[in-house]
DNA sequence: TGTATTTGACCGAG
DNA sequence: CTCGGTCAAATACA
């Protein structure tokens, strides 16, 4: 017998594209004829930073209204830590590439924004087109772009091949995000709370040393949209009322122009609807990510760094089906980096420490490395 | 009949 | 070789 599927199958799919995207465009900038930096790598880092900053902003705004949602706050904080941690780690790699005291070269000699950043705008549309193609034709690149800070070199080489050869990347914590969620107080307490996605269980396993079995779920739309998202759910040994949910892979189905459905209100315990940007917050870090991302179209425009998102197309309805592989574009939005270039200039020209760079962007927040580790 | 879950078998990373 | 992760046939349900 299986448990009430209704507890798992509410669909909630509305959000703008992820701020990170994979690219098989690996422009490089020569540096001393030896050291190179990939434009796409820096794009991802910058996107991470902006996204993290947005998360913080949203958290601040929501803070007065959700003081009684500690788990939500934890998830938000974890997500922020993870995003900045990833950005920081990647920046470290870049800094190592260039040496600790050497900023990247100014390509135009003008000493302003690095070329890789400027090119972001120029290549933005291309990147999204490519992402859509990855969604449609294969998963290698999409999977490789895990926000969790996967190996940059691995990504760079993986996407260069069209073959389906399995990468030797370890299934590591790098692409995992773990959160803990209280079991529902009412109803079926054997399943974790709704997290805004539709999941299909494909396995269950007894785990050595654990009292409770681990359930394996994948995105319901895995086949339809090649969505690689998966999650594992397991009760804590020492607290059967708490689920540990580990997410792996990002949802690509929801970025697709054929995204499955309209949002449904997540059946969470009372959260002041009026306090939240546009939609009820989900409980998982990933869904929170999306929930927060949704707000970008409302609040980011015209912010202090001049980031603007044009033409966000957040809602996808069934009429879009079939457009994925055709001329119908992937979710379109343009990131106008105007004004951001100064910020990034500062990042790379203000000193050797990537810590400094991070503080410039987000001075209040203490750096926390490797945010996906949440073992206690 | 179509879709989702269960569960033992299988695969492969470590 | 071990064990976590996945597959897929059997089963349950709407």
C-alpha cells in the first residue's frame, strides 16, 4: 500500500529562469599567454552573487512577517549561505588562476569592467537558447552546471563533448542541498511536507546505521522535460518528526517553455500570505529559491546596482507546449549589467582577497563557506 | 486504462 | 566487496 499521493502531488511551477545557467561557450581571456579565465565561469559567479544578494534582500523584507517560521528562515539562510559559498569558492578558483595579487586584465585597456562581464550581456540570449537546447537534447551540460559548485574544469570539458559519456564526477555533496523539515503535525506524518514540486518515488532503501529508510524521488516531469531534479527523503534517527530532504539537480522542467502547470497553494501551516512577495513560500530550499526568484521581477528592477530584468516571462501555460524545440524561445529575460560592472571592477581590483570582494557586495553577511553542508 | 508506488534486483563508485 | 542509488516488474489506485 502506498500513502496518500495527494500529499505529494500539488503542483506549483512559476518562476523566472535560474540565475545560473550552463553554457558551452567557454570564451577565454588570455592572460600572460598562460592563464585563462572563462567568461562563462565568471558569468555564473556573478549570477550567483546577484542571486544571493537578491535572496538576502528578500529575506530582509520578509523578516518582519515570518518570525514564527523558523524553518522557513533556516531554509532561507541556508540558501543564502549556499549561494554565496558557491560564489566564493568559484572566485577562489579564479583568484588562484590569476595569482593572489594579480587582477585579471582589462581587455580594452580602459580599466573598467572586465570583458567577461560585458560579454555577459551580449551572450545572454545565446546562453538561454543553449540552455533550452540542453534541456531538449541532453542533460550533460545542465547536470554539470549544478549550483552546488561543481568542478569547474569538469564542467568545461564535459560540455565540450556531445557524447553521452558519463562523466567521472563523483556523486558528491557538491551538488546536493540538504534541508530539514518538520513532519506534518496533522494528516500523514510519514511523508514530508509539500515542497511545491511534483515528485515521483522510484525507490526506497534501508540505509546502514539509520533507523528509517530513505526514499528516492525524482521530478515527475523527468521524462517529459528531461528534468534531472531528484530528492531523497529520510527521517532523522534522533528525531522522527523531522525529515531530512536532500535535493540533487535543479529543475529544468520549470524553465522550459512547456512548464507543467499553474501554481497551487502549498498546504503549509499558516504563513501570512500578505507578507510574502507574490506567492506562498515553499518549504524546500529549492522551492524557496524559486519563490524568491519570482520576486525578482517585482523588486529588482531599478535597484541600486541597476540590474534590470526585461520581459520576464514567468508564467507558462499549457498552450506553450510544443514550443520548446521550435522558435518559441526559452524563458527570456535579459540581464542588463549596466552598473554592475563597477561593482565587479571593484571586486577584482580592490585587492587580493576574495573575502574582500564578497564583503563589498554583501558587507553584513559573514562569509560561510560551503553552504550545503548542514550536518549537525 | 493510465499513473503512481512498492520492492527486489542490479549497477557502479569508492 | 560494500552499500547507496536506480531500474523495472508487479501491484495499487483513480
